[in-house]
C-alpha cells in the first residue's frame, strides 16, 4: 500500500498529498510524541489527534509517511506547511483513532490473526 491509497479509505479526507507516493507497511497509533519518536516504525502512517507542527517534526524524524488526524480535528496552516516541507501526506477523519486504525489495517489486507504476532 502507498500513501495515495489512504484517500480511498472510507471517511478519510486528503488534506495534503505527498509529492511522491511513499510505501505504507503498518500504522502506529499514539498521541504521546516521545512514544512516537521511540516506537513508530518507518514506512508507517501515524494515527493521532495531535494536530500541530511538533507532530510533523516527530513523524518526519521517525520515518512516518503519513498522518491521519482523528475525531474531526483541524490541522492548522502552519502544521500543514511543515508537513508539505517534510513531504508527508496528511489525512483527516471524523472517526476515532480505533476505527481509523482498523480501517488502515483492513486496507493493508492484513487478517486479524496477524495482530497477535505484531506485539
């Protein structure tokens, strides 16, 4: 899956496309930026409600390819500009982080039985 595929997920609105489609291998869900910095895998999509420039900076540092902002959060213009400079795709959804993560997992074509191995 790549970053452009995220826009086809039900309820996801593309706020910013990445200049080049990046590979998405998994998703990471967290609002604690130090946790994201230490644990988010490269080539992932970050599912969060943290809508600010620091989120973009941490995602970029971790090698995250896209952000999904949940619960209808707005993404400020300065954060969107930071994401553009970092070449991150940004999406928004009214869904909770749980539902958004499930939608991404399903879009990745992963069976739920894989979750036990993901620990």
